[in-house]
C-alpha cells in the first residue's frame, strides 16, 4: 500500500492542530533521557493540549529512546489515559520502527498520512533513512509529487528530519536530500509551509520563500547553534497551529507553547 493511500477527511475550513515531537519514551514511565522523565513531560503536554479544542494532533517522530515494543505501548497508553479526545497522527523518526508504529495504530491513533480539509491538505512525509540521517526515497518523492499536483488545494507538509542545516550538532543527521525535496515542494507552487522535529528546539528558516518551522521536543532541548551536543531542560513544548482557508485564501496563526515558560 502506498504511503498516502488512506486519506483522513475533515469537513472544516478552519483547523486547530498541535505538532508535538521527540518524546523519547522508554519501556516504562520512570525512564529518563538526560535526566528528564520523558513520560511525565509527555503527559504534561497531553494535558495541556486537551484544553485547546484541537481538531487533531500530529506527532513528529522519535517516539522511542530504548527502541522497545513497550515504549510504543506506553505512548498509546498515555494518550488513551489523557483527556485528549481528537485523532493523533504520526510520522516516523530516526529512532522509530515503522512496523511498531503501525502496530500501535488504531482508534484514536490514526495511521493516515494524507489529511484533507476544505481548501487545504496536510501531507505527512516519511524521512526515515537507513542511518540516523534522513532520506526520502525516489519512490516516495514521486508519491509526494503526485499528491502535490493532484488538486489545487494548498498543502502543508510534515516530516521528522530538518531539510536544511540549523548550524548545530544535529546537522550531521539532517535530511540528506532535503534540497531535492524542498525544490519539489516550491516548484509545485501550492505548498504553504513545512514543519519538522528532530532538532530539539525552535527554528524558523526559508528555502526559496518556503517557510520551514522546527518544533521543540516534548522532552529535552538541544542548545541552538552549538557544534557540541548540549542538552537543556526547558520543560515540555509543542506547537499550536491554527489554519484558515476561508475565501479561498490560506492563513495560519501559530505559537510554540512552552509549558514551563
């Protein structure tokens, strides 16, 4: 089955969504990532998002830190036990196993990668490569191109890896064919923006006028513009995105929510 073959349809022209990423869970709730209890931070973020009247949540990858099947079960359990009632979609991160992600999907956790609303479509890209760095296969690039030109609706894209350097340690693990992907997006002339995780902090860049937004992690942040891998505990974070397509024009209003800010 092709990546975008199961669309999720929502009959709305205005959307409130949350982008949360890089929770790095362990097999149990006491696991710590650089001294941070990641399950506790994820729970805090879920509780906060549940109060935002969201249409859905997009999880940006790196669900697991210890690569255990139990960490995927914990992710599902934390969502099911929270007050969050909207669908949760996902893209795979470099730490994740797609088979495990598919296995946990069902009910509230939805495996669809093509979300279709009134006047706007969201495409969730697979940037997981054979190494910690990202790679979008040629077949997947063709799938993306077909979806971009299949309708005149504005498109918003999500993936895990950063497609451009962020002048930091994780540039060694960025999306290796990022410019190729970005040129396809820009050349389609109907992509409004791209959102990613992976870099564990907030960034905003542009590529040929295409906005590219990095959402901070729900777990630990990495110091910006540092050649060294320096961790910072700033508390859990996520990005709130409001999209409107009224009068055939798309507009967005967004903010990064720092729970300890």
